[in-house]
């Protein structure tokens, strides 16, 4: 297991310009997530949860502060570098859209490899995709399109996809919001199991307080201020 | 198979529809282009496909051989212009003719004083005339046909024998017979005994070695009064009616050439909007904008190549003798149109490309993605 923290945010600030007005989404946030730690990030709507996740997941640049993901300082990365970084180093499960509708479950995992230009080692990618889908209980659904899967199955495929590039950190943005409570609980249990088995760190953004029992730590965010 | 082609395979219906539209439009363009070429060839094939690089008409002849009359002095003056090499007097008249076993029809008789000038450049069958009353016929005739010239009431019957056949040498949509000038004079006088000998409608000529045909026409026009010297290409392109036909077809081609990119552009624009969420997800997963742009261009290219190829394959058999030989397969024309349609089709994806290149991956975190 690596001793390098999966995420280090030091004094991170994110300011948006909304119609000429400065809106502070993240206010000097400090956060360290251990290499295999599962952190649940809770807070009201508009508190800055998704912004924090987006900065940690290399989707967004911070206005101030330092962002280190899996030992890589990405603070000053440009858009192209951020794109390459998130392709290779982070996983993301989004709130709503997680799968490419015209690709099967298996192809949704393989596309991660294709984007990284690793198509040359197709056999290894196929093996890994099938292994992930098997672990997620989707071996018999690998050739189904997203439209042929239930909400829970789709979310499980998304988890598989987020793990396909062996990330050091995976972000889950409201992973249960579109699921019924029973399926939601099952999905979070699965996330916990998969992360712990791989020693991968995770940040789970949620409103659902029942999820906190699966976390190593709960972090609260209010008006962009992180309180651990 | 990569993501680009997998999408096409899974959504084959919509891509087939677009390729079908491209096929239809490309086929119509090729078909109309062939009709235009066929019509123009039927109008002025005899001028375009004859062997004299320069033709001189009388000014009042309005670039029509039959309406042009050159005086002996003008013929002499033309021959004396510096740079003029070989010259030949040319006569042209239209008669009613009859071949045994068929109906009376019209035919142009073109007589030349020198077979090196104003004879078809290429024969598809037979040989050039070597004796009086022999002729090269357009493809309306068969080798060995004896063509009877129907005389006027005061005239006497006369016949010529077709000893050679040339393709695409009709004149003003009538069959054509190429003879030596003595034969054409005899035909004219047999038809109407009052026809004077020595009439010249056109002077055909070859410039001296090293002299450009364009330069020579300018030189003739400036030094000989009331004549209109033209290169072979000018004489064909500016013959009465040709420019109008070309202009009418150009309007049609312009419309088609606008419809192809419009259809392709709108298709990919709608497709891009429809799959905005998937594209945003791919960007969030680490797809560079150039990857998505390349994917879009590959899809457009595949559809256009398929559509144009099918159109060419449909047109190919039709052009082999379709519409009584009016349609012909011109490889250069087909290649040019294919290139034009490909270029316009790919250019039409510019709006979609712009949209794809501007996708912000952060929107993957927001429900109800729009781009």
C-alpha cells in the first residue's frame, strides 16, 4: 500500500465570476485523503461539494492553493494536462450521466483504455474489463447496452469504468441519488468493498446520511468551508 | 473497432439514411452532369472533336458554321497572316438524307479542303475517305451505309458511302457526314444546281510551329476585317445555345452542391446535440477535444465516401448506353464531383466541430447537460 496521500488540498480557493460578481465556491479548503481512505463529503446544496470533487478530480482548476493528487501536483496544469491526468490517474462516477449509451457495459469500460491510447494491449484490457464486471456481478450483462440495464446495474458499470484505469483516487458524486434506498445501499456497500479490496481512496459526495457508516471519515462542507 | 465505428454500427439506421441522401444527391448530380455533357456534345461535338485548333468565321456568322460566309479575299487574307500554317476551306450545309430501310432525317455535311483540318480527331470504326463520295459518319450511321441526299425539286439525287465512323461528332443535334470539299460541293450542287462553287463557310487552320492558338486568333482578328477567329475550345464553348445550356445546368448544380453540405451539416449538428451527454462524459473521462473532433470527421467521411461510392456504382451501368447514348461516364467529371462533395460535406461539419471542441467537461457533474 502506498503511503502517499491520495489527495492533498492546501488552502484551495475557487471563485466563480457570475454576472460580474465574485462567488466563492470553495474557501481556503484543506483536506488530506489517505491512500486507501474512504471519505464521505456531506453538506447542503450549493455548499461546494461538487466543486471540491471537481478540483480533486482534475475537472476544474483551483483559483488559489495547491492540489496534489496521488503525489502529482496538478495545481498549475493546463486544460490539456488536466485531461490527460484524469484519464490516467483518477476515476469519477457522476450523479446522472455515467455511461455512453451506444456502447455495451464491457465497451464502456474498454473505452477508458481506448482514450488512453492503450488499444495495443487489447487482450489485457478485455481481461481487466471482464474481471471488473465479474466482481461487480455483471458478467452476464457485459454485452448489454445501458438502456438494457437497471439503474443499479448502470451504476455498477460506472463503478467498473471508474476503476478501469487503476486510479489512486475515485470521486463519487451523489452515487445513490437516482436509486431506490435498497439499491443505493447495495451500491455503496459495493463501492466500499471494491475500494478497500484495491486499497484505492474514494471521496463520496452525498446528501444521504446513511452512507456515512460505510466511510472511514466524514467531512462536512458549508458555504465552501471544509470542516473535518 | 473503435468507439467511432461502434457508434455507427449501433445507430446504423440514421447513418444509412444520411448515406442514402448523399447517394441520391450525388447520383442526381452525376446524372445531370452527364445530360449536360451529352447535350453539349450533341450541339457542338463536331466542332469540339475535330482536328483543327483554330477556326475562322465571318463576323456576321455569329459563330455558326452554316450562317458564316467568308469571301475569297478574306480566305486569302487569313492565309497571309504571319503565323498561319496550314489552312483549309470548310463548307457546312444541312440536308434531308435517307439510308436504305430507314426514314428520312436531317444530316449536316461538312466538307474540308484538307483532311488534316476539320475531320474527326478519332475514328471508332473504318477509315478516312480516300475517294470521291466517301464520308465519315457520326455514330448515327453504320459503316457501309449509302446515304442518299434528298434533292430539292430542281436537284438530282446523290449518295455518299460511309467508310468511317466517329463518336461524339454531331452538330446541332443532327447526324454528321464529313467529306472532302469537292464531295460537299457536288452534294450542294446536286441538291440545288444554282449553288455556286467555291463557297467557304469557315477557314480551319493550324498555327505555325511554336505559335500559340490564342495568340494567332488575336493576330487574325486584328489584321483581317470582319472575321471572327476562335480556338477550337472557344468555338465550342461560345457556339449559340451552349452557354445558355451550361448556365442553366450550373444553377441546378449549385443548388445540389448546397443541399449536400446542408443535409450533412444538419445531420451531424442534430447528432451532436443528441449525444451531448455522452460527449461531455467522454471529455470528463479524459478524451481530448481532438479525439472527439476526429471521431466526428471520420463518421462524416465514412458516410460521404459510402454515399458517393454507391452513387457512382449506380451511375456506372446507367452511363453505359443509357438514354440512347446521351449519358456517358466521364472519369474526370466523376472524380471532380466526388472531391467537391467530399470537401463540402466535411466542411459542413464545422458547426458540429465547433460545438464538440467547446464541450466543457465540468458539465458532466451537472444534471441535464447542455452544450
